[in-house]
């Protein structure tokens, strides 16, 4: 949540700050602002609402040369949405400007202390307290002032600070919220992730927790918590800026749904050989998996949780391994029963999800081995894991996960297969799933040919206020994700249940105003599902069915249907995903909403 960018160097302009913020729009925000030093004074421009409001506000100075500048998109936590609460914030003397991502838990104690010393505050934010505390600690050296200040902060933060008397530097610090540093021939840069930087360089450095850095026009220097210089190799980013563009699509979400045949192919490239998994990233824990592994625990949030649940269903169906899954925000507080014989798999698109990060830290303290999966090279979760498997899907800009969700399922299935292969339990059934997984891009291509039909069906459901998704087995995990997508981008009250649970309560909701999206299994549970659909129809609820072309009987009893290729049951969550994504996307558009930037949501949740 929130986004930070900063530039310092000989060719910095206001437009660089604005362009950087635009690259971070997907993170979720409600206001935007920027600050720079001019004639030894701090200049601040900030506006409630979208970045375009800020851009219009500073349109006359977009080409203005500045020596350094910082900018921010805010997602409100402390204090409402207003110009006054927007970042950057200053101290009362207007010497300092600061942008901040995170939450300062002891800000009220610090604020009371500062008020008693005569400080006057102008906002309701926790961030302004940091600016005043830096001012209190300042005695001619901004680095030292920030260093002393951060030692008093409790909570999470990514900070970027400038001082009017030291225009040749930006000081940054990080704890719990991501910050990326980079240097090009024209300037030194910082940002909350690599997206705003990739236009200028493909080599970046990720600040670690408790580190502090000083940026100037020549580069940056990173220090540890004891002020010792840290030498760390830069990370090479392989994708380019064009991957973060819409490429002719109306929205990033639409583009990313249609990219899935290619993104899944990239995610699996080189990772299957002769129908056998080839995840070299697991080589370092091969002996542990083979000889010591007793339990697997998946830790994830939101869409990543649904992907993880598909892995649970897979291993429960085809192995005797003890596998559990828990939402990360619960896992970190539940005294999880993990030990040195446990493999904890952390699934996070951004690799920065705070609940998942704290969860693996707890698991590590208990001796568990950590395997993480992320789409962001060098992210915090990946750096704190024993092993990491990257998704390799390229950047995903839309807030609602699409291509990363299907990549997560595919890679989690491969991880499952690799574990079973190491343990000499690689069955014919698993081998067949891996073989079909290698060709899943072709299934996606086939599914995407139905997008016009999906659009027509979507028109019939745009005005409903409620909707239920039901499934059985692997179809249930697909139902959960389908309901989440509809909630996220269309703001329809969508809920998901195992179809067999209908008579235990949820069926009371159903009537002609509460349609149901039914995901039909291809195995022995199909007849059970047909009975569930008949129960739904008896309550006069409309039904959309996802079914194979062979199911003529189902077509006759439902109101609408969408055909899905008749594939292995375990692959159903993958085949269904583009359909439920497109259904939600179309309804969002028909309701005149922005599917890329759903209200109140952020791509990377870095605060609790």
C-alpha cells in the first residue's frame, strides 16, 4: 500500500516524479503529493484524489529542473482522506519534507512528547510525527537525524527525507515496507518497487530491514543499523518497461487475463523435462524433503490462499503427506505447530505481504524450512526463505490477481510433483497431471475463444446485488477465487460454498434475486452436483454452469452455461480461472467501474 518515488541528480524534473507515481497507481491510493527543494526552501504540492489531480495542479512546472524530489501516493490509515493528510509532510519549521509507507504504532506517545516541547501539528497522520522528530534530532546532519529518529519508531516504515539545507542528498530508511534503490547515468532513484525505475536502469538494490541509505547525484551508500557500510551486489531485472504497458487493451486486467497462455508458458519454461518436474530451486532442500519432511504448511492471503488450497486438494488426493493451509493473518497469531520437520510454503505475488512475512519469521524461529514463491525478484519474503521459486510472469499491474494466480497454481502443482519425485512417490496420476500441465497454455487459448460468449452472459447479471459460487473438490477452490474476483472489482456481494454445504444454511439465501455460478466437476461428483443444481432451481435462483461440451443434461436444466475443456479434475481451477476473471471484468466495465484500481484495495499489502 502507498507508493514512494524519489530522484536526485543533474537532470531531474517534476515530470519524473509524476511519471514515477503513475507507475505505482496499481498499489492503491487516495491522494498524491510531491516535494522538492527550491532556493533553499521546501516546496510541496499535494492533492486529494487521483494522480491526475496532482498532475493538473503542477502542469505549469512539469518541465522544471530540480536537484532532488520525493513523491508519494497515500492510502489512508491515520486521518481521513484530505489535502492536509496527504504526503509529503513537514516539520513546523518547514525545513524537512518526508514521505512514509507503513504504520508507526507509538506515534501518539511521540506526538504527546513533541507537543510538550512546543511542536504544532497540522495533520492527523502518524507520518507528520516522524518529520517533527527528525527536526528535533537535527543538528546539521540529516543522516544522523534520521538514524536517531528511526531508533525510536515502533511499527513499519519506508522513509524518504529531504532537508532544505542539504539539497544534495536524500536519506531513506526501511523496516517492514519495501524500498528499492537504483542509479542511472542521469540520476539516483528510489521507489517502493522496481516498476518506476525499470525505464532508467535494469540494476537495482533492495533495502533490508533496519538499513538506512544516503542518496546523492553520484549514487547511494547503504548502512546497517550500526552505521557500517554494506556492500551488496545489484540485482538484474530481466523484464522491460513495455511489459508494464497496456499494449492496446482498455485495462491492465484485460491485458493480463489475455496474457495467460504466454505467462503460464513462461512460468513453466524449463521446469518440466520428460514429464518429470525439474525445479532446480528445490535442490538445496532435496535431502530434507526426502528424509526428514513430515508436514507441509502453506501460508498465504487472498488469491494466493486459493492457489495454495488447490495444492492441498492435490496432495490430499494423490499422496499420504500431511498438508495444511492457513490464512497468514491467522497463522502468525495461532502458535502454529511447526518444527524442524515442517516445510512452510509462503505464497505471495509481491513477496512483501506483511502477514505472510511475519508468519514465515515465526515458522523459522520454530525451526521450519521456508520455501517461498513470489513474482518479484529480491523481495523480502524471498530473501528470508531457505528456497525460492519465482513465477516469471512479468509484472502484473492490475490490483486483482489474474495471471499470477494461474502461475501460482501451476508452480505449486510442480512443487508437489517435485516433492513426491524426491520421495519416490511419483505416481502415474501425478505424472499425467504434470504432462497435461505442460500443455495448459493450449487449454487457456481454447478457453479464451469463449470471451465474447462470456461477455454476453455477463450482461444478464450486471444488476444483481448478490451472487453465490458453488463447487465440489477442485471446483470449490475455483469457486472461492471466482467470488473474490467479483467482490474485488464489481463490488457485488459474492460468496462461495462447497455445493454439499448448501442445505446446511446457505440455501436460505437463494431466490430469484440471488443467482448461482456452478462449477461442475468432471469426476464422480458430477451427479451430486446436478442434484445440488436442482435444489437451487427449486428456489427459483438463476444458474450459470461451467460444464464440458458433453453435458447435454446440464445445459437443459441451467439458465446459462459456459463450456470448459474436459480435462483432468485437478486442472479445473486453471481452466476455470480465465472464465471467472472475464465474467468479473465484464461486469465491472458494465457497471462503469475501474477494474485496475478497485476501491480500498492495494496490490501489495505491507501494513497489518
